């Protein structure tokens, strides 16, 4: 058994502070994007696009927007949770080598998308599979990835000129890192503990434990 994939799965982290900012190797970036583009997709639509953001002004404007959204979230926390949240970084927009914005185009392959007629979100799920492929490939390259979710989609669409019918799914901070933390940030800072696998596996009916897990 080749353990390389399992190793990447368990080593990958949602990186914030550990980016070095060093330029990415073009060949490695191509491998990472190629891995993302190799993801399976409903109806073979490949509904994703990858927008590489290196421009300093664009990144600064996005980072300021994220900082404002952080304040919005923080204002809704009680004192105890706010104290924990204050220790947690939510982005590495300026520290990473580049941003990779992954988008979803629901119109690609429409109107007859094979496999999407009953579950409309399968196209979005496909885009998330591409993101996961990108993340694991980046980890294999020794890079880090951080998924920024403190933003409003209309702001990001306007900032980068994304068409109205295309959805920005993720701003990923990507690049070389000094290290990958052994314990995920949210667990390390006490925001939430990891859930045991046995609690997530059910046998035949919801709530029935699986004896072999």
C-alpha cells in the first residue's frame, strides 16, 4: 500500500500564519492546478475556474474586506468565545504567495447536465472536489493552503470582475510554508475539539453504531 495519499490527507492544514511568501515554482503550480482540474465532476461539466491573484492592490483590498467581516463576526460572540477568537487568525491573504479563487459556473453543460436533475448542488460539490484535490496536491508539494471564508460573494465578484452568473466559491491562500502545524488551529486554540470517527459512522439506520469502526 502506498501511504503517500494518506500522509497528505492527515498532514494538510488550513494555513494562516505559516506562509513564507516565497514565489511559487511555476512547474509545481501547474502540477497543483492540474490535480485540481483532474477532479471528477457531475456530467463531466468541470464547472470550476481558477483565478490566480498576485496583484498587491487587489489582495490588500480583499484583506481589508476580510478584516471588516471578522469584526462583524466578533461582535456577535459572547466574552468567552471572543477571547478564544482573538487568538485565531482567519486569513493569510497578504502573507501567502498568491491567492487562488475557485469559481463555480452552473451554466456549464446546461441545460441537460447528466446527474444534476435531482440534486442541483452536485455541480457545487464537484467544485469542492477540485478544491480538495488542489489542497492535497499542494500539501504533497510542501505548500500550505488556507480557505478564506470571511467575505461577501458580491464584493469578491465585483473586485475580480467575475461574471454575475458565476459563483466565487473559495479564496485560497497558497504557497510555501515554514511548517504545517501538528494540530489544526481551531483545535489548538480551543475553539472546537475534533469529533471521533466512531461518532460519525452509522450502520444501516441513523444512530445505530457500526461495530467494526
